[in-house]
């Protein structure tokens, strides 16, 4: 079972928590410790109360736990905000003003006057960096690692910024050493280090999806900023020159998708990144992609709705939206990455499938996935292959030729001797408006044939467990993968299996057999109605026996799952 | 002499529709400018004018109502070598697509935008359009239009559009001349193309347009934004010709950095795996 020390840093927006999180996770990793981090934050730029949770372990860690072992409060709201995750054993290191809470809560506290110490260095701004030094010292990170990171991070700002930050680190280490002499409890946080992981990658979901898009050959990314998907556009904009791609932040989501489809028509590998609300504006054009058979990859970051909802919180409630978006019937593919690695590989694959089948491919994410990160050894680029599906047209080219497979060879304007049509009406093979019932039937059948092909090529669900022993089976999709996996490790019963879907539509044909193996299938999803359970029921007519649903807007934790699965099983006997 | 762009199809427009002349004007202008159908992409929206590309020979993208300017911009961005002509009506462009109209002007892609303007909804049978005159009565606007007409040339000039013209399809040669200038202009070129609807607009007829328009004199300086605005704001007497030009604005494609060092269209490019590997390794 994974043993981790869970660290939380909490303060106001604008206090630099993200900087500390980024430096600390890198530093821990470079010292040979595994890290997992995820953050939760309010939808505001200054003030409020945010926190980041960092798990540190000798073994790989990939999921969020509620329990806090060490808390660094950076504001007086930190402890009230996080008290439900604290225990008698939680160690709080911080300013007196942030510790003396009038709460019926006991914890171990160590007072460190971070602000005073920071003033001595020159500005209260350095208090976070001193705290970073203290934590790094407690976890026995070599000081040089921090100095290197500081230098790298503030390279452009020069010595004026680098030197005091280094001093702040040094101060933190001094205090760390003093505390260790004084408090026996700090010794229990010591963990064995594994030099092999020093060179690991450390990526969050946003970065992994953006890298996956580059790996998939993205050439045109269009977006309008909206949490939790803005980061992908930002990342790609910063890489645009290097990789020869166009990133356009457009006037609205309707223009976003129509531009991306225009670019796709002209042969570009197009991507749009949005969230539930923004995606709602795109649905007419998604149906257009279905009619024009244009490849397009659409990343939809789910956030708790309806309407503006909770912009920076997490959910899995837009599966239905993405499944049904757009008028009329047309084939589509929906992925829901379960982890950081999936985010990369599935995004790359999404581009390939979009080109191959000339359909929209969706990637469903959520705030938990895009804002979580952990170390992993590598991304396999060797087997990457971006097949070219564009053909050079001849004089008699017909864009929508009826073929046996349903897929018409895809020509683009300006490549070859032919002309390329795209018509939003029901159209002939040449792309001319048609109201002929036979043409309509053949066109519908063409779309049905493509759906069949797509279905046959679906990614099967991943099964973990002993198929012959299971009585219960947890079923889930998307970003809850590792949370459930760790919870099941903790529960440690051979009669519980786990079936996880990273492709949620069309579902693989093996699904039926998998579900039949268990006596009781328990769906875990973060929406109020069990959208994926309903999808399964609709598609393969198997009723899911129980549902564990969370819809608070805050992620499921390992503890949540342990408790709820235990409940579900005990209630089910 | 427009045989290259001719297409042997039945045309769906009403007899006498202004779009017939518009079609001829477009086909002849492209032929006279020595374009081949395969160089051209006609992008259109929905409405009677939206059917335009079905009646001529070229690449085309007949997309959604109101969105054709976004589509055209995407096509042009992905392959600047294509000559993109965006055509749709006043309803599609200025009502459903108003936001895209504004912002496409700001981007300044090197495309030609023809608004086939008949001041009425044809496809949906006779409702008022955003350019219908105040008081124009229809089955829906039973007491007459109460909304101020959308003055697309004036709006375009206010946004410093790089080429703004008005034309009347009743004058084939003059309109061809304006269209050819628009196509050859580097940047977004708007033509507010007055095109009578013989079925639903009994006010703005061929005769009405003839009587209520005039050609700009040679003395008109299209480089002067204030003068151009004054001309455009006059909706009682409609100016025909090039009203405003700003040749100094860089085009959107010129502003897209990646084309500075490599002019290949996007489809002709490949992922550089070594660069990706390097990027991935920065996350260690």
C-alpha cells in the first residue's frame, strides 16, 4: 500500500502558491521522491482561499487524498478552509496569526514568523520561498536543487531577483534544521529516495494534452479563453513558432469552431479547446463537421454547470452534451483520458482518428485532470505515427464519393487538379445540394458505415482484477482512474474488480462480457444522474446495479472511494 | 468569356433576381483576372446568396448561416495561396454573422467579401433584413421596420477596413471593375453589392437603386477615412465605387509569424519529432 506524506499549502489567490507548488514538486522529484499534486482554487484573481495538495512518496503516487499531514497556511482562512481534511496528527507550520484559530480542532503546530523573516531579506514577497526552503529541508532535498530551480525560473529577471530568492531558500533550510533538532515528529516524514526518478518527467493534464496535440501534428488551434481549458491554448501559443502552427484566440466560440473547420477543409489538422458552456455555442458547427465529413479534434473541459456554474471546480457532467451535440445523426468519437499518460497518447490518437474517419473526435477533461500532475518516466515518441490521409485530387474528383467503407478519399482545395466541395445541405457525391431520397438514404448509410468502422476500432476498457473471482466490479471513466485504483488497493479484496473506460463512445464490444462477469456492477462518476451508466444501458442494455455519484464540484478522493465502495458493498450483501 | 467558371446546372433563383448578374460579374471578373477554378474557394453561408457557389465551377464551402466569414478566414489562414471569395447576403452577414463581420475586418485576411444586399430575407420569404429601410412593411414587420438599418460600409470604415466599396449589380461593367480591384487588393475587401430581390422587396427595385445611387467622382479620395465615412453615412443617396482604402494595413496572413520563415501551407508541413522530444525533455 502506498505510503505518502500529504502536504497542503493554502492561501489567497495572488500569493504565489502556484509558484511554490511548481518549484517544490520539481525539487522533490529531482531529489528522488515521487510527487503528485493537484490544486483547487476559486474563480478570482486576488484574495479568496485556494490550496494545493502535494503527496510525497517513495512509491509512485497518482491520486488525490483528503488527508493532510503537513499544512502551510499562508492566510488566516487556510485552516478554516481545510479543517475537514486535518486530523489530530496534522502538523501545521506557519505564522502565529494564521495558527491561533478559534476552532474546536486540535493539531500540532509549529510557529515560524515567515513574514518577519522575509522582511529581513527585503520583502514580504519572499515568505513563500522561505516556506519552500523549510519544506525542502524537512524532505532532505539537496539545497543546490532549489538554487538551480530558482536560477532557471528567474533567469530573465536577473540577479536582483535570483539572489534574494536564494537567500530566502537558505533561510528556510536554516529554520528547517533548527526545527528538526527541536521537533522529533519531523523525523517521521523522512522517506527513502529513488535516484532513478530524478530524471522523470513531471507534467500536468494541460501540458500532456497540449504535447499530445503537437504529437498528433496539430497545425491550427483556435480557442476562446474559458476555464478549465484555457491552458492548452496558452501552451500551444507559446510553441506556435517552433512547431509551425497557428494559434488563434478568436472573438467567440462560434467563430472558433467555424474557423477550425475552414482550416480543416483546407487541409490543416485542426483543434479547438473549450469548456461546456463554450462548447454549447459550437454545437451547430459540430453537426456541420458531421455533414462535411471534416476532421476536427475538440477538447471539452467539463465544469460544474448549468450555465456559468462553478468555473474552476471539477465535474464529469458534459458527457451527455458531447454525445448528443449537433442536429441530426453523424458518427463521432469521445475519449476521456484517465491519467496524464492517457492525456498525451489519446490526444495524439484523436488527431489520427479524426483524419482517418473524417469525423469530430472529442476529448473530455475536467479541472482535476488538467490541474493535477505527477512524475512519470517517459512519453513514448518512438511509435508515434501521424499517417497522411489527404489525397491529391484528379480532374474528376468527387469529395463525397460513395465507397464500400463509407470513407471518401479526402481531397483539399489547391492540391491536385480536382475541385473540392463542402456543402452543409444533404448533397450528392460531388457536393451539390440534393433533395433526392435515394441520395439522402445513401448519405445516412455512409455515416452509419463509418460509425460501424469506428466502433470496431474502439479502445477496449481496461480491466484490473481477477475476472474469475470478482463479485463486484467498479466501473468508471475519465479522470477518476487512479483515485479508484488506489482506493481498491487499499480495500484489497480479490472479489472486487475495476473496469475503466478511456473511450466512452462508441464503447467497445467487449463491454458486455466484462459487465456480465460481475454480479454487481458499481458505477462511479462525478455527475448527479449517472450519465455513463445511462449510456451503457442505452448502448448494450445492461443495467448498472449501483451508482456512486459525487457532484459537489470538488474531486473525489481516495478516502471517498474507499468509504463509498465499502458502503455500497456492505449495503449490497 | 466566363466558360471556365460556368457550371451546367439549374439555377434555383427567381427569374429576374439580381444574383444572376452577380454570378456573371463574379465569373467574368475571375476569368479576366486569369484565375482557374482550382485556385478559387468560394465560401458562402445560408440564404439565396448563400447558394452562389452551387452555380459556378470552383472549390467551395457552403457552410452555416452567418458563419462564412469565420470559415473563409480559417481557409485562408491554413492555405494563403488559395484565392478566397466570401459571398452571402445581408441577413447572413450582418444579422446572424454580425460579430464575425466586425472581427473579420479587424483580422484583415486577404479575402474578398461580397455582401449580396437586397434588404430583405428571400429564403424565408419576405421578412425584413438588417438593411431594410425604416418603415419597410412585411408580413412580420406589420407596422414597418423600426430598427435603424445596418450600414455595413460605415461600420467597416469605422473599423479601418482595408477596402470598402459599394456596387450595383445592374451595372455589370462598373461592378466588375470594382470587384477586380477588390480581389487584387491585399487585405479584407468589402463590397456592399446592391442586388434587387424581385419577389419580396417591392421598394428597393432595379429602378429604385438606379435612382438612389451615384458613382463617386474621381475627386473622391478613398484614402481619407473621414471623407469616406461622410460618404458612407449618407443612405439617402448611395455612393457606388471604392469608398475607402487603407493599403498600409498588414494582412492577417502576413501577421501569422510562421509564414514569414516558411511559406508552405499547413497541410504541406510535418511534425518535427526532434523538436517535440526536446520540448518533452524540458519537463524533466
